[in-house]
C-alpha cells in the first residue's frame, strides 16, 4: 500500500494535533494543584539576607506542599504537629488582626511573611511581627525547614 501526497499530509496534521493536545495537557503542576482537600493555611516567607522564597500550603488532611528554591515536595504532617498548628491558628483571632504589620523602614534585607487563614491574609516583616504571631511563624517555618531535604 502506498500513500499519496494528500494522505501523507492528513497523517502529519493528525499526528501534530494529537501531540499538541498531549503537550497542552501536561502543564506543570502548581503547589495548589496537589492539595487534595480544603486549604487550612498558606504561608510564604521571602527576602532577608538568606534570600528566602519559601511557600507552604497545608490542607485539612495534614498534607503540606512545600516549595523552596523553586522545587516542590509533598509531605504529611504528624498528627501532633498538625493539631498544634490548628490550635495556634484558632487561638489567634485571625479575623481581628490587622492586614499589615510593617516597620517604618522596610529596607535592609528584612524577611517578609504572608499568611492566609480562613480567607484572611496578614502580611508582616521582621521587626514588626507582633509577639502573638511569632509562635505560629515559628511552627510554619519549622514545617518548611524540616519538610524539605537539603
């Protein structure tokens, strides 16, 4: 069986369409694509002398997606750690917090923290973080620091 010129073009166009469809369906997953249930908290720290650019998203099923230096990993928090974070968040009175806790001078390599919980977002920077928020920042930093491999 021989292909004529027209049949070859139809085959080439069909193959190209299939390949384009496959490529379009293989878009890179973002951290929120891998969260399976309701998001509990989303936390980002950036800047500082270390040049942080870290993100952790924790869902209600204890799954954490941690993005650090452009690489994402998934982990499941231990029940005790997860419950501790939930307790800290619940005790904060998040809806009553201000939207921003920023120092008068935002220069000089300060670390910026952004936390979203129950559809409320709070942004903070070093030297202006309220004492009441420091424990949850420490807990979420620990998730980032211990959940990733060097």
